C-alpha cells in the first residue's frame, strides 16, 4: 500500500530457454508497468518476453521469445516497459537496440530504433516512458543521452523529437541500467551508480537532482527505478539498500 503495508506477491523462477516457463514464472523481471485498466505488465528480461497479469496478479498472457530484431515478437533482454493512456505497451528491447510497441493483448503494432549514434539510434536503450501526449522518452544509456520521439497521426511511425546529454551513466555494469518515468510535465531519470535521481522538463531542461551514496535515508545504494504517484510524490527503489523511498518535492 502507499504506507508500505504488504499486500501480495507472485512469481517463481523458471528458465524459458531450458524448458517450460509458464506465465507467472520469471528470470530477472526488470520492468513493470500498469495499464489504464489496472493490468500489470512485466518485462521478464532473461526469459526474453513480456507477461501480463490482472490487477490482483492473476496470469493473463505472455508474448515473446529470444531472437534478433528481424522478427516482431522476439526480444533480447527487454528491460524498460511502459503503457500509454490508450493501452499501448512500449518495450525497450535492449539487446536489439529498439523500442517495440504492442496493443494491450500483445499484438505487434510497430517499432523504432537501430544501433548507432544518430538521432533515432540507440546503444543500450533501457528506460522507456510515454507521456499523456503520446511522446515517448528513451534512456539511451551507452550513448549517455535521453531521446524523445513523436508519433505520426496513425501512431505507426515515430520521429526523433529531441535529445539531451546525461552527465552520468558512465559504467557498463549490469547494475547501471537507468529506468525513467514521465509525469506532470517532467521526466524523472535514474542514475544508478551515480546514486541520484535527475529531474528534467520533458523538453530536456534540467530542474534538479538529489542523492548521494549512503546506507541511510539521506542517499542511495543503487537507484534502480523511479515512479510518481497521483499526489506527485516520487518513489525510488534503492536496490543497493533493498528498500523503497518516498520523496515530496519542494514547491
């Protein structure tokens, strides 16, 4: 609950590459997002798939398998995931250097991105977020920048809109995988091994940063992910210290 009261949990380990891995089993679930109807989507990273659950965790469906970007429903270590107001599911297919987009039932709609340095190209895309206007933001980790994209009228083509550098994301360890969220006209960005959260406007203007290394509540061990609740409070998962922190932003 919002007060930290335990409600429920689900999941157990299974390796899809080694055999049977039914819905509700995971191999490093890295990303989670909630759809407008309360459905919960999880990027099951090393099973190379997305899973969908009901609001209480009841299994609904799964899609994806290991493969390269030549095929629509294949993934290579998907990380970030977000759901738009229209129910579209955006998946950062990290190893394939693309963003793959599906409807709420897992039907492939479109994709964008490839390997490289130019606008619209990626090197280790991890965090993905979509705002209320349908603009998509991507943490282009090893290019050390944020990118944003605007959709065509039919929502099938995404055009590079903006990009800005991130003075962080220096390491290429498995822990340095930045997740992001868009809320209330701002973008909140994790800098995992920089032990901080960065806040920008959605056009890339720097607003603030907070955090430093600490085992106490005045800092972080590893900033894993960030989310914003309906009251504007910012929640941060501190993976290094095995906890969740809640912050109230200054006026």
